[in-house]
C-alpha cells in the first residue's frame, strides 16, 4: 500500500486499491467507475472536473482531488456523509427526482444545482450521473462542473445561457405548454416546489397537474384566451407528496408567436392566499363570534346525522330578555353574554350532538336518538347548566333561556323538524308575553301617519343624502358615502333606521334610492368643479336592482346625465345580499368596473357564508362592519375577524375601509393591522353637501373628535 496521505483517505472512503506490478494503480471496486476499470492515481486526481460517487442512499463514497478543491472540503470531512446535506434546500426535490430515475438510463440528464462549500458559501454546479453495478451494490458516478465563473462570463457575453441559468434557479415556476395542452418543458422551480421529475413531466397534459376540483375553472379561463391575451388565476396543484398547494399563476397565450408557439405559464406558491382560503373555508360554516357552527354548517352536519339512520331530536335555545340586556348594559356586555352561553353549550358532551348559533340570541342543537327521551334529557341539562348568571366586568348578569324541541323517529329531512321546534318556541313566547304577538291600534295608526308623511317628503325634498367622509389616518378625505336622511320639519334629521322600515312597508324604498342616487351623482360633479375630483362618492345599491339586465347601462347613462365621471363613483352592495349573486348581477358588476366604477362590499363580516365567495366576486374593496370595529381589542372574536378581513383584503389586493371608528385607540389599532381608510364619528358624522365642501381637503381630527 502507498503511504501517501491521499491514499489513506481513499482507503477511508472505501476505495479499495491494489498496486500493479508495473505502477501504482487502483482497481475501483466500490466507489469508483466500475468493476474491472483501472486508473492511475494521477489520472483520477488530475481530472479537470470534480468526480464523486454515491450509493443508493446518497452517501458519498469517493471524491477526487479537484472535487475537494472546488467544494472546499477535505476527504476526511466529506466522505461518508450524505450528498443531500451539501445541497441548497430548494434543489433537494430536483436531485431526489433525478436520483430516482438515473438507474434506468445509460447516463442521466444534465441538471443544475447549488452546493454548500467548506467556507459556507454556495457555488453553482452542472451535474450528470451514471449508475454502475459492483459486487457491493449499485453506485452512481457524478461528474460535476463548476458553473459559477461560466455564468459570470455569460452575463457579459451572451443572453441564452444567462436566461437558461435564470430559468433554472428562479423562485417562480415556469412551464411551456403546447397548443394542445401538453407540457413542453418546466424550469427547476416546478421540481423544487412540487417535486415533479423534470424528465417525466414533458408530454403530459398540463391540466393533469391541476387539482381535479379546480380543473373546470382553469379550463374555462385558459380556453377563452385569445392570441397574446393573458389571465391571472389561482388553483391547487398536488405535489408528489400528495399535498394540495395553492398557487397564483398567469397564463399567456403565445400560440401565434413564431418562437414560443404555445402557452407560457408562470406562478408561485400563494402562502398568504392559502391562509386566507383556509380562514374563509372555516368562516363559511362557523359563527365567527362564538366558534360554533352557523346555520349553513349546522344544516350540513345535522343532515349527516339523519343520513346515519335512527331518529333526530332538535332543540332551539333562546336567551330571554336579551334586548333588555343590550339596552341596559350596552352591546359589548350583550356580546359577552352570548359568548358565555355559547361556551356553556359547547362544553356539553353528548353522543352524536351538533351545536350551532343561528344568529342573534338563538342557538340550535341536534342529537341522533331512537326516542325523544334523549332530547328531553338534553333540554333539562341546558336549563340547568346554561341558565346561570354571568359575571362581566364585575357585574352579575342574570341569564335565562327558553327551550323548544321537536323529535322525528323517521325524518326525511331537517326542515320539518326545525319548523316544529320554531313553532313551539313562538307559542312559548306568546304564552309568556301575550302582547308580543299583537300590534296595538295606536301603533297601526302611528305607522300609517308616518307612511303618509314619507310619501310627501319625497316630493318636498325632505328626503336627501347627507355625506359621511372616509378618511386616511391623518384626516385627509379620500371619499364620502351618501347616507339617506329625512329632514323632518318637526322631528329633526332622521336616519336610515327611521326611514327604511316604513319605506319598505310602503313600497317606496326604490324611489328613495333613485332620489339619493341622483343627488349623489350631481354632488360628484360639484366636487370635480370645486377642484376635488379625486374624492370618490360611495352610493348604496340594492342587489335586487343590480340584478336587472339593463342596470349597468342605465347607471352609466345616469352618470352622464348628471355630469359625474364613472371612475369617481363607488357602488356599495350589502354583503348579506351577495351570498348567491346571479349571472346578470355579476355581469353588471363587471360592466361597471370596466367603465372605471369601483364595486365594494358593505357591512363585511356579517354574512359569514359569503366569505367563501369573495375570491370569485368582481369587487374592488370591502368595508368592515362597525360591530367588529367597536369590539376591536375588547372582544377577541371581533379582533380576530378584523385581522382576518384585513389580511384577506391585502392578499386579494382589495381596498378596505373600517366603519364606525369612534375612538382614537380604534383607529390606531386598525392602522397597526394594516388598515388605511376610516369612516366614523371620530372624524365626522354624515353632513350636508355644503358642510362636506367646507371640510375638504382635510378634517381637523382633534376638533371633530371633540365635537363628536
């Protein structure tokens, strides 16, 4: 044996050596080229390119001298370790995929990777491998080439190689797809992020890599693209590990380009969008305030119980005198009472039990049972454990509950059982308060008088919009919202709560909306003429009206008639009315947006089921409902929902306005969460058009806050 230290290292690397009679020669029997191949030591260590060998698990068996120089590791440091430990984390999937397929080829395809050197830096390597059999098992020989300096030259002397290196190492995924939908090639990021072998992807249909539930959406959008058109969308792509990864990507139709001749798909993992989608999925079936199921989630879960067979018992729990609690102690205390009741209901452990909050002060429970005894026992437990005083901020609030139940031994559906329980609850309420089910003659006469006055007010101009500013944190006015007011000659200025119920009863709601819209559009023109054309005007539109086929055309013609620019107008739609928008409504919303008019969702956060549709709605912004702003940093549920809405808006690049901002701490907290537009009495109540003009361009926060 040669006493040279390098030979000792070769022995430690499991490279068996034999001295030939005529020279120092080595037969590489485990870590080298192949059984029976003989090379001299100067030949191995004198190669201009690094050479290493690994076994099937990736353990490094042998490294030649130039490889130690390039990588900056000694043989003692590196032989016996896993080659995967030397690779950049983003390149692991690429290497593992290549190792899995190289055994079936004469030699593998060239791949580009980054390796960690002995001094902690990274170098670029071209790697090509081949697998050979030895008595000790299969080994893979890797020929490495340092591309670091070559790429530096390419940046100076040529673009093709530079682009190739950029495409291989960029973080974003890129795929070239033929016009027939087959993948032509992918870059390294596709393998790094999704794990797909770059040698197995080409030739397969691109749609095969999309999650089955998202394929119809992707196909509809991509097939509608004309030459040189592009579309942005998100979809889930299953990785080789089985995980469905949500990605944001862009599809460019370059089939008519003589060089590309197909589609260019580029994208990235949408981590923020995934979190938002998970949050949306949860809120779609759960009540955000209590964490219990909401109506939609309850109906799904209870119908699943019915599907399991046996009978179904259903119980409604109603908090007694809840309105009085709100009026006596305030809404924050009322909300705390609801949360306490929900927690007590949620703590009840019962086989096959489903619990939910249907809204307001009403909770519903369903239990699977073969007799009504289970629901009666549950009813007693609710009365005993839930109807207890709640201590809130040192105040003891007495909580009473009413319960009503129904049982069906062979239910065909949930609706009839729910209706039976609801009818029983109504009977219980009427028996407890005989007057609650009746309307007095005096009330009827008073209501009729108000109806007559409202009809007259429409013609005399008493019905008109006041405008409440929407401002930045420093008081700079960004926009104003038109809010209907009744300037009553006796009762003073009446708000929407005094107007809307009477208007709906008399069939005057649409006429009032028309009046407010006309005055608002005229005011938008006035703002422009006064030099404030950048101040937008928000107008509320009834979703029933926007569902009419001619709405968008009529709206834009009305803008022209009043001299208002469409891009200065923001149409607000109430969230709870957008749970299932029709095709006509969606088309009208898109038509408005194409004309420059923005579309926003009002009272966001109250219609939990519609959150799951937000990703599909053609809107530009949302307004956080005032109830959640009032509870920020007081009610954890309100704070969490506000945080989720702001995060969702940022992910989707939507504008977000916080309504009902009345205290500086609310504004400051919202600013810290990323909100930059505010509406509320901290800045200004709704005021007349002349007063709005006087407020512009900036509101004195200290003065208005004190006055409010």
